[in-house]
């Protein structure tokens, strides 16, 4: 199966990297990155490779305004990224794929917001996901001025659109109650960017419908041994859930 051309509602081309799965299999996971990032983060590349070994295709996506995707970073917000994901999901489902989503950090929040309103997602995985966008904005960037670099990256200036969007979202914990897809939260206890309490709050709101795996001593980027711990938690879970969702099972 082929991947269609991907554009968002604004007509911006969305850059992606596709790894095919087993011949004839139509399972695909979209991998979405976090704030100031792109499709080529080490966790994303490693996860795509690991899932391909189990016959599952992956699509590493750069949201609009990030990486090689069209659009301006200054216009990139969590809410716009939800629209990007919805456009990607529309195109992939129309092409015959059964689609799951894995999101890291802000990309995790994007996944929750999309899954809460769209039952077509076969599964949802949040890696170090954000549950409280306003708290995240105020804690990390509250002292920055508009135009200041986010996380030390000059090409990612803080804009009013991002600031206002994160503050306006407040918390997305209430949306966890509307997620019906199989859901896994994986979070390091040493996460220096998004506290593990964010994952705990989402899991509690899901009322037992979401699994939570806490990785002791693992940071936000799943660096070092954290990468292996993340893969060990995610890959078997995804493989089992995709097998269960396959036609005739």
C-alpha cells in the first residue's frame, strides 16, 4: 500500500518518512513529535525501525512549521497540529490504512485531543505526554518575551499564537474521559520537561481505560538506556493491540 500526498487544511505540505510493514498488511502508526522538534528524533527513528521488524508500517510526521514541512513555526500551535493530524488521518484511512498514533510531549497532547473526538484511531500511545498545556507554558516559558528562542533554539521563537493556544487549552485531562481507543502512557520519572504527574493525571481521568508505565530514572527524551526501556514498553503493547484489531481476530 502506498502513502498519499499529505497536506493540512491550510494546504501546507507535511513532510514524512515512511517505513513499510509486511506485504499486504495495512497497519500503520503515525509518529508525532514534540515542541521545537521534527520527525527525525532518535526515539521516533528507533521506534519505527522496531515496529517494522514486526511487520507494522510507520509514518514519522513533521507537523506544519517544523522540520521540512511547509508553514511557519510562528503559526505552529497544538490546536493547529491537531488539524494536521486529522488531515493525515483522513488521507490514510481513505487509502485503506488502519491507523494508530504515537505522540511525544506536546505531540502526546495532540494525540489525546484527536482521539477524544475521532474513533478511527486504532490505538494511542503518549510518550512523556503533556496533560496541562497552560502549566507547561507558564513553567517553561512564562518568563520569555515574544520572539525569544524556545529551549535555546533560535529557529523556534515564542510567538503569540503558541502562547495563547497553550494558555487557552488549560488542561486536556477532561478529554481523557472521551478517548475510546486502546491507550498506553509511558513516562520517565526523571522527566525534566514534563513531570510524570501529567501522565498520572491522564491515567486517573481515563478511569482504568489507559495503561500507565513509569520508567524509573528516565528523562524526557528517553536518552541512553531510557530508549531501550521505552521500546520494551511500547513495541509489545502495539504489536498485541494491532493483532487484536486485525480483521478476523
